[in-house]
C-alpha cells in the first residue's frame, strides 16, 4: 500500500462520515492497484452521500476504477512487449 493510501486511511478513520475523503481514498487506491481498498472505500462513500447523488458518484467512481485498470493494462502490456 502506498503512502497516500495510508494517509487517506488515517483521515477516513478520524472523520468517518466524509464521503469526499472516501472518494479520494478510492481514487488513490485504484491508482495504486489496491482494488479491494478502492472498492471498500467506494462502497463507504456511496453509503454516505444522499440518495439523490449516488448515481452520479457511482458513475465517477466506476470511471476512476476503469481508468486505473486501463492504465495498468497498458503498462503491463507495454512492459511485456519490451516497449
């Protein structure tokens, strides 16, 4: 786990009712290839926002996860081909 993930874990433990903190934790976790942490943080963020905002936040989190997964796949295939 990278240092930014650890920092967000500390922040979210200190203020466990802030959906934006969990959203940022999810983003950083996905970028660090910590999918499980990202998924858990995403679920928590979605549970904390008003129902009217959930679909929008869920869409944003799915885009972040997909972007991180795509970046990882491109990096993996680039290194596998020696590129």
